[in-house]
C-alpha cells in the first residue's frame, strides 16, 4: 500500500460518499431550488474533509481493536504504513481545512455545527452515540449551510 493510498484509506471515502450523496438533496430542499454551484461545491468539499477527519480519528482510536478483526486487519495503522502520530496530524489538518472552508464559504454557525458533528462522529465508537443523533446534527448543518 502506498502512503498516499493509506491516507485516502484513513478517510474511508467509500463511507463518506454515502454521506455526501445525501447532502445534495438536503441543500436543494433547504435552498428551495438548486443552490449556486460554488456553495454546493464548497459544502461537498468541506463535508468530505470533515467526515474524512472524523473517520481518521476513529481509526486512531480503534487501531488496537482493528488488529484483532480480519475485516480491519489491512487498515493503514494496523499494517504500519502510517503511524498513529501521522494519522492524528492528518486528521487534524483536514479537519481544520474543512472548518476553514465552512467558515469562509458558509456561516460561522454552520462551521460550529459541522465541528460538533465531526466530534460526535469521531467519538462515536468509545461513547456509543446514537446514529440518530449524528444524522440529525448532519441534517441541521446542511440546513444552516443553505440558509446562509
């Protein structure tokens, strides 16, 4: 596994794409029509980075458990392609970039809500927060982004 591929795997983009797909109709509904392409693009980019950051943090938190399961045994932290420190720095960097994108192109409230959603996602395993809470917060973020 190449290092670039390892960092992409930390983001779990296959899972993120499922979340991002739901963003488009939410933005369209909240806007009452198709939003500007710029708003939609920045929302999707920022959302992808935020979700990727949360997923990377989750892999750092779960790296010891991932060693024990066949399904997760090939993840970048388990194989040693990326260290825990490198993964944490990467997660922080793309998380901060996501916040900068939301702050610049949406509203401060949307930025705050996106940050709260990322916190609940990255801490979902240890805290066992419900999926309903995370999805509800995600929906609120999408609504606020569109009304900015």
